[in-house]
C-alpha cells in the first residue's frame, strides 16, 4: 500500500478529551514516577508531568498513521516536539485539531517519514502544540523528497548532568493504559513479526522517563516552568534496560540532552532540546 498523497493537509479531528487527576497519576506511574516524586502521583497538591500532553492526544498518532495509508506493521515514532503555551492543569476538557504536514522518502531499504502537527486548546485558549514524525519502515522508495536534517550540535565536553533510571520489565503494560495500545509494546507475536525479539518500550514512555530526569535536574517540583521539549527516537529499547539521561547546559533556560543505555551502547533518544523558565 502506497502513502496517500491526498491526506497531506487535510484536517484530523477535532478530538475532544475529558481527563482528571487519575489520568494524570496513571501517566506518571507509567513513566516511572513513585514515592520519590509524590507531586506527580498523589492527588494532594498534584502537578502534571508536561509530557502527559502526548497521552492526551494519542488518537492523533493513530489517525495520522491510518490516514497516511502507511503499513502499520512498520510504524515507529521518529521525532517529537511539544511546545507548552501554559501549564497543563490536573483536569479539564481538551480540544485538539491536527493535520499531516508532509512525507519524506528515505529509500526503499530504509523507509519513509510522515510529519504531522496538532494544536490543543483548553477553554478555547492554546494549551500546547505537538509536532511529530512517524517513521514508516515499510513505505520508502516512493520518489518523494529527502528528509530535512535539523539536529542540534552537542558541546564537545562532558555533560553537566547525569540522571540514571531503570524502567521495569513490565513498564509498557502499565504505560499503555494511558492510551497507546499499539500491539508492538504488548504482543510478543506482533513484536517478532515486526522484527523485534519481544515487545519494546514505547518511545514516548522513554521520553517520559527523560522528562522526569530533566525536571528533577533542572526544575525540581516546578513542571510549570517547562516551555518546550523535543527529541529524536534513534533506537528501540527493551523494557528493564537501565537508562541514563545526559544533560548539557547551553544557555539560560536551555539544555541539550540524550538518553543512552546505562551499561553502554548507542543513544536510544538523541537530539534532545529542553527549554524552561530559568
């Protein structure tokens, strides 16, 4: 099945989602928070981990993939950017509108990129914007334009911060309850058919771990200071693998970051950018 060129630019949605404190807490638990970060896990004085925004718009990812005509067996999350226009409250009703913005060809042996954007409002006012790329491993070679390369250059020095964590071997089964029910992260047979030994971590779950690390290191207890987070999902991660988030400060309220396996190996998340009110 070829990518559907007519889907580019067409509106997706609107999506209306009502959520409450239990959704916020379930997301926090799904990305590894616990008693050491009770502000994200207990309804008393509850705050929202900013990457909860992706849990609020999961339907957009699925609908963008389906509307594109991509082979879903080859779909992975490629890149993600979230821009926060104001802090996310612990409950409310969100309205989201989205569209596919383009396709890029990486060749028949590599795949294709599908780019999309969504804008979410609360009570009519902008809340956050999500810009994301889906990597469609089985849909390359259609003759489209090459993907633009806009990745940040990291400082040639040791990181200013190193934060370790370890997702539970069962983490995807908990994370998926926030809405990302893609079988690749739960069904061993589907995972093998997709070329993996077993179910892998959701890239967005690993992003949630990274966001927690960044909050802990840069804005402890103050997620409302976060303005933007962006990254590229470089490699799959198997549940239970220890991870390490590395942070380089590049200016007031701006850092670059990446997440690597703690026991060595190449980065699983690269090109990370994090901006916050300093």
